[in-house]
C-alpha cells in the first residue's frame, strides 16, 4: 500500500526522527525496483534516506529444494533480484540520494558482477538505466556482512567494493 507506506515514512522521519528505513527485498512476488514503488523511492530520495534491505523467501520460491532452508539459497538470490530490480528499473540512477545497505554481502550479485557487466554491453537501454555500468552502480551501494561473514562471500565482495562500503 504505497499511500500508507508514504504516511509511515513521513511519521518515521518527521515524528520519530528515524535514521533510516528497513525494507524486505520483495513483498509477495513484487521486488524492489517495481514501478509500484516509484513514489516511495522518490520520497526516500528526497529525504536522503538510509535504506537497509533484508531478504525474504518470495512466494514464487519457497521450498523449491526439500530440506534446504530459504536462508541457504533463497536469501542471497532474493537480495540479488531486488538489487537488479533497483538497478535495471533505473531507480538507482534516478534516486542517487538513497543510501542502500544490502544484507548478506549483496547476495549472489558480487559473484555475478562480471557476467552482468558483460551482458550489459548488449542492452540497448543501458545509457538511461545504468549509464556507468552495473559494477559502477553496485560500487555505490553499501553491504552488511553480518549474515555473510565467511571467506567465500567476503572474497567476492571485497573484489567489488572498497572497505568503506562494508558494514557489520
């Protein structure tokens, strides 16, 4: 509910004096970056908001593999879906004053950064959505590593960003 979300953003910042907002990567089967969230992103940008994003298991993808918890596979994948949604929708470029903090070291996206950058060479709309490329946009984000502080996740992330983009 976009109108209620905007009212809550106003209340949180103006009355409670919140430092930032928290969102899930997806709601039902709608990910951040969806056009439905455009007014919310515009308002967060206007407020120069800090936005922490934590993954969830989307409706589409719960229990795909028996005995494998969503936190093992789906959280990293859902984080990547949301990051791609924000980037490929152009919202990351249109709303540069939102300080995104992505959980779990950015999910699978640091691992996929090179592949993503290669794919973008063939995307006609790249100039408007990601004029500096995917890697440059990903390097603007911040990454929480509390749920991904292992040498494999950290190796990919630290090849992508500088230490000032890493939070615990």
